């Protein structure tokens, strides 16, 4: 290794002794430039880059500390490592030198050549590390500024996109409502009335999903709006919608007669969860296969938490992907590129369930399907979130279902 050092000392014998000590360094080849005054040192430093400076405190005209302060005021692009030399062990001089930017302080005639070389190497390493840390800090600040600008642009684009997406939805809703009023009563069959109702509800729901998407991308999270609701009624409605729109699949709803499936939950949040789970069951299973939805009550639980199973006979989730199913932007390795999906649906669904104090778990075998299990406490008290899937009655036949969307 080759390093450049500037030796500032008005004593010829001292300059010779230091030069000899550095020449015997077994590890570093020091290129020594010698000057006898502070003025010569300033002239040399303004025109030459050096790695280190050995600086005598007692200099004619300007002492070593004053020279360091002058260098700091000049704002040189690269400041060398500095070791101050003096003929007396004055503690005040040492403190002033260190405050002015020196890395070390040695008393002449009291240090060995090895001590001099070690001090100079340590000073160079210290300055180099300080520069690297400062460069990293500046790079991090620049990267943070770029990231902030990118997020601002992203948020603006998402806001514009959601506004543009809502426009057609409003047109769809208005036209469906107009058709409802304009179609003569004799021509309005129950099936047509149902279809128009589906259009209106789907448009309203899509608007809510667009708002939710915008909230997620901005890292926002709306608080739950809990109200007493019947989960069975919601599930039954969703299954009927799917029967009307996803006619290639068979849907089975299983729920024991006479059981209460009501709780204090956020209906909009649970609707998003259901749409995600049921939509995935349809998306990742072949035409003609069965999607089973089953409701049960966790009998051994004091709160009698409600359990919901969504089971399909789809492509399933590979074992290697199972631990990451609920992570954002993760999709199953066996999912075709032709199948649309962002990889955020299940992550959002699990978050909605956890906000209710519940859990969302999955059991799956590749090529056989997946079972998603939602456990919902009924009450308003969140308590501690369960960490293990519920131990309840086995899911209905048909095997597990779903691949990570």
C-alpha cells in the first residue's frame, strides 16, 4: 500500500528522524513531502492531495492548531488525517489539536518509530471510515428523497386512475337504475330484476374496492365499523351471486339448522374477505368442480367463535409456497402467468380478519385443492390474537382449495 504524507516541521533533524521511521514501515510505503512552515503547508495542500499530515505544533508565524483551523475554513475537498507532534507534553495543546480536527497527538522524543507508524495508520483509517460513513449517509438521503418523489408520483397516478375507473361505474349504475324504471312492469321478469340488481350492487362494490385499493397503496387503514350482523345471511347472498355469475361451478353451502351465526363485525370488511376467498376458489379450480362453503361454531370456545370454511378442488398450493400464502405480492409458483392477480388479496383478507381478533389459515395439497379457515370471535373484545388455526370439526369432503392469488 502506498500513502502520501505531508511532514510539517521547521526542525531539520526532526524531519529526518520521522522520514527514516516511516521509510522502515514494513506494511506501507509512505511518500513523504516535507515543508518547514504553515504557509508552505497551505500552499502544498491547496495544490496536492495527501492522505495524512504529521504536523509540528510549534511552527514559525502560525502554530499547528491555527493551521488546522485555517484548513477547516478553506473547506478542502479532502481533509487529510492529522497527527500533531510537539516537543512538550502539554495537555491543553493536545485538547486544542483534537478539537481542531487532529486524530492523534504525540510528544517528540517520547514515541518509538513503531508508535509513530501505528498512530499514523490509525489516523488514516479513522478518516477513511468517517468519509465512508458520510458518503453512505448522503447516498441514503438521496435514495430517500428519490423514494419520496416516486411515492408522491405513484399516489397521484393512483388517485387519477381510481377517479377514471369510478366514472364508468357510475354510468353503469345510472343506466341500470334507468332501465329498472323504464322497462314496463309486464316485461320486467324476476330474472331480469335480479340481473339489474346484480349490476347495481356490483358497481357499488367495485367502487368500494377501488377506494380500498387506494387506501392500501397509501398505507392507510380504516378503523372497523362494527355492527350486529348475520354472517350466514351474508354468505348465502354471496353464494347466490356466484351461482348467477359463475355458472361453470357447483356451489354448496353447509350450515347446521338453528345455529346462531351473528356477531359484532364490520360487514364491509368481511364482504371483502368473502369475495376474495370465494373468488379465488372459482379462479383456481376447473369448470364443473365444486366449491363448498361451510359454517360452524367452535363449541369448546367460551365465546363460541364462528368458523367459516371455503373449500375447492383447484390447483392447490405447493408445500414450498404455503408459509408465504398470506404475504403481500406472493403468488403460488404453480399459478399460470395467464391468470390475473396482484398477490395482495389474501394479505388484505387476513389483515381484515385479524383486526376482528380472528385468524385466517389454510390447508392445501397441490393438484387437490385448498381449504381456507376463518375463525371470528363474536364479541367486541379483541383480546390476544390466536396464533394457531382452530381445532374444530373437519372440513367438508372435496379436499382443500386455492392457490395464493
